[in-house]
């Protein structure tokens, strides 16, 4: 299953998932803030959150892995 990657460069504003949580396609995993706009990052597939690779307040670049699903 593919990793969930940042679609924009920004800051992790809020993490909306936790380790071991079952998620469905379209569920919001976290929210990125860029240029005063909040952008949700959604699961592209159903799965279980295996790893969260970022923390709230962290700067991320487009393409960075944010969450690993299994």
C-alpha cells in the first residue's frame, strides 16, 4: 500500500489519526497549513495507520511521506 505523501509544501497543523487506527479511503489523516490555508490530507485507500512520520508543527515539503498505512 502506498505511503501517504504531502501534496503541498507547508506545516503540519493538526494530526487527525493515531497509530493502529483503521481508516477508510477519504478519511482525513492530518491537516497541512500553507499560506494561511488549511488543506486536509486524506487516505487514498482503506488501511491501518502503521506509522506517523511527522509531528504537529513540523515543516514538510511536497512529496514527503507523512503517514504509512498497511
